[in-house]
């Protein structure tokens, strides 16, 4: 039996894989980078890594597409783009480096004066502690994201690989995902909560990304570390998968699985993979099922700060999922009742299929995409409430004007009334009037 190393913020090497690292901000967890003492030459990107590039077909694929897809940055360019790697522009910090927001110029032949917002991942000074495995992760990122384009995969703009008197520089440059990660929103690291419909669409986007990796390329790629911190959101809350450092090419035709050392994040790894080291695309499907329950509940897969009986998400939800009368008790309270209970139950049913004990019983990701599409189509468009982008403030005046026109239709009318009471409450506090919403009358005698 293989040993599964829990993700506790440290990195440990294990044959051809390492653990994902904990970090203060999920941007750092999402953007994988590493370093190596080896010179970066052409042969470096043909490194025979068993993680991703161990087949002739994959090498040919890279050779055909690599030349025109990635931009090679100089270290001075990226230093200027991030104002000398200013801490004021740092948007994340992880076990292997920091992520900075920056602005780079677009190629002159495309648009001479245009610029692009990017996220620049720079290694820590103690890069040498990463060893050969960190180097392989860095190559995985460049090899794969440099040649593959899909709307639900984060775009790698370029990289920097320079060796000089300043030391060894290994940096990756990504498109900036301004709404951070799914984990940030579910764990209340941002002020606004994701509406229910937005959560469903994020799930569908992530499923499309995995379906592309599993079923739509010339070779199969197993993500191997699917989790909420590796699902990034753009300005329109479209979801994109990130961090391909642990990705592994799937089994060749006629082979049922890939035997590999066990890597990943505790709470997300499929049990058969943990116990045997046999990796298949269905391992990603299990991880996707865990994330679906995180979308429903707003909780981590594993949360040590909760009571022991609630620390493991899948164990906590089990008795509630089978009881329709109690199901609402596990739904994320930040939704404040603004969700469709039927769609939530259907999403839980889909999650259960993904979490089937037998890998062969789990659906393909293309089937998951279709099921999610059906769940979304059954929800009336008027129930959608667009989430607020990060760093934007609410326009209270506009909301007040909208709330003065209650819609007298069932629950919608009650919701409008209570929202109106909230606004009256806020206004009366400033002038010392009676807060009638919280006032409770005493007993009134009628004789």
C-alpha cells in the first residue's frame, strides 16, 4: 500500500510526485512554480518526466506547438512589471514562492501600446530546497499550459528562465484572474457570497475543463489535484483550472491505470488511488464530487477547527443527504435561503455518483457536464443574482429604489418586505427612532 502524505504546508518528495502546498492565499496554491540548478536550455523542456511527457506522441505534440505559444520574458521585464516585486502588489504567498500582480506590454507586432494584467509567480530564495521534483513541476506547467488552449484552463502567458550573477531565476507569467479562487469565495475571504446559479455555472465550467483533459485531447491528462483553490475566477466569474504541476499523462490504450506514487491534498484524493497508487481519470471525478459538496455547504473538505463529528465533510453530510427534510441543514448559510432546494438535491445526487466506491461506476466528466447543464436549465432565469466582483462596493441608493416596489408574489413579497425593514432599521438608528423590527410587544390585557 502506498503512503499518502497529508498536505500540511510542507513539501515531501516521493518518486515522481509531491504534495500540494498550503499557503496563505489560494493564488499561491493555484500557480505552481519550482526551480532547479540546471541550465534552462532547449533540452530542459524535453525533460523525460514520467509525470507528463513520457510518450513519443506527447513529445511530438509539444514540438509542433511550442514555438508560437509562449513568450519568453527577461527578468528585468518582470521586475519592472511588478515594480521590483513590490509587496504592495503581492496577491499570494505559498511554499515555493510569491505571486505578484503586474502589467506587461503586449508584443509590438500585435498592438504596440497595449498592456496586459498578469500574475507573476516568483520562486522563494530557498529554491534549492525543492530538488528535482520542483523542477519537474515547473516543466509540467510550461510544457502543458504553453501549448494547450481552452476557455476553462488558465492561460500561461510566458516564463522567465535566466541564470546570472543574481542567481537562478524561474518565473511563470499567467493571465490575471481578478476574482481569485473558488476557495476564497466559499471560505468568506471576500465580502460577497456566490449566488446559487453562479455556483452551478462554476461547477459546469470546471467540469468542462476536466472533460477536455480527459476526453478531448490527443492524449489523456489526469489533473491529480483538483480542489477549490485550483479553480480560478475571471472578471465575469468564469472558472478556469490552474496548477498543472502534478498533472500526469493517463494510461495508454489497453492499460487500465497508471501506477504512480500518491500525491494530492487530503480530503480530495480518491480512496482507491490512496490505497493502491493506481491512477485513472476517475480519480479526478472523485475529487470533483468533493468540490460539489463544498459548493453546496460552503465548507472545506477537511476542517480541523470544527467538532470532530463535522471535520470530514463527506462524513458530516451523509445522514442529511438521505433525509429530504433535513437536507436544508447542510446548505451554505451564506446563501440566506436564496437557492433552489430541488437543484441543490440534484447536485448532491450528482456528487454521490462521482463519489461511488467503484471507479467504474462514476460518470465521465462529459456526462457530468451534461447533467449540470440540465440542472441549470431547470432553474428560472429570474432567480439568478449576479455576484459582485471583488473590491467593488454596493450601490445602496439603487438598491433602495428597487426595494420600494415590492412584488406581491408569495415568498418574493415576504423577502422584499424584510429587506425593506432592514433598510428602515438602518435609517432609524442614525436618528434615534424606535427600531420596530426588533421590538417585541408585551402582553396586552383585554378585560
